[in-house]
C-alpha cells in the first residue's frame, strides 16, 4: 500500500463510462502517473501492452508489466502506480453483467478464486494482444453485420484464457444432482456480483429457479455452509478490502458492504477476523 493515497474511492458508474447501446466498451489508456483507488459498477478486463508499474488490488500489490492480464469485478477495488517519466499502455475493456453468459459466470466465480490476475508467457502475449486489437477494430466499425457477436465471442475467449491460468479451489464433494448443482452455482455467481444489495434466500432461489427449501438444502450441500453465512462472508471480505484501501468511516463501510446495522457488522467482523474493523484498518 506504500505510496497509495488512502481516500474515499471513486465509484465509476455505467452511466459515465458504458456505451449506451452496447454492454461493452474498449479504451486504450496511456498512464503517466498514479490512478487513485476506485471501483466500478461494471467489469474491467485489462491487458498491459507496454511499460510497467504497480497494481494494488484489494490492498495487495503486484507488478504491472507487458503481458499482465486481469479481470476486476464490481466487488473489487484497485489502484495503479506508474513510475515518474514512464508510460504504461494498456487495453481497458469494460462490460456489464448482461454481457456474461451463465456458463461463463459460473466458471469465473464458482469456486471463488482469490484474484483474476495472470502474467502471460512471452509466446502468448502477441495472441492476446491480437484479440484486443480485433475488438478495437470491430468497435471502430460498429455498423458491420455481426460486429457485436464477434466482440462478444472475443471477450469470452480472453476470459476463458484467463480462467484456465488461475487456479481454483477444488470441489469439496462430488455432485449428487448435476442439474440443481448447476442452478445453485449460477445463483452463487449472481451473489458474487449483487451481495451488497438486499438479497433474501427466496430471491436468490428464484434466480436458480428452485424452491427456497430445496435451494437452501442443495446450497449447503454444495458449499458446506448456509446461505446466510456464505452471503455474510462475501460482505465481510468486501468490507475488509474497503477498510484497507480507504479512509471511509466504519459506519459507511458497514452499509456499503450490505449490512443493515453497525452493531451487527462489528460483531460479525470480529468473529471472522478476530479484531474490530478499526483495529483491522490500523494494521493495513
């Protein structure tokens, strides 16, 4: 976190950055200085073409250099640092939740990966760069028949390349009912994106097209924990990251993470991390 200014993170919204007619948009950024901590309503797929710097994702630093490929979700915070007198050029593809098919959503989020950041091998860089260049060319000529389909397919190929390089946690138990397991996995992926919102078991079960009772039982069999505990864990992980990267008041972090009351948040946080939110922040 050294060198990153702790402040209230900027929130980049769909209204400001997303294309009005399409669920994706591509930027090419030439970074010549630091980008402060921020988060998005959308997904961001980044690929570094040249230069170097530092990427701080949810409070953890990693190198940023040619061939770095990363995906940020609406639950992530990040900042970028570029050395003085240097330039870091990277593709920045943003897209909304609707651009993800259910199958791809499940691959990305179930089982949950620590972070979706990889360093591509030298022989892979040109191929990944060509994929982004293809997206850029199609979007520049957006009136061509099938342009959005080509872009969608190219995004999916890049995401699959990323997923294959990021290790995932092994499944705890073999599936007993593959049909309902797939439905529960899709619901979990939905939770990974919308956990800050009021999410009842009934509403999430409806996403899986299962009855609440059956969904609750299959959810516990698949994840090893209750629906409420899983949801609370997502919210606490988000709160922990926000404490590390900002100076927002604890009360604001409580509500931004999806908790309804400060006492409940503080009790849950201490039970999970062994310390209060304020103590957790002081150690960041």
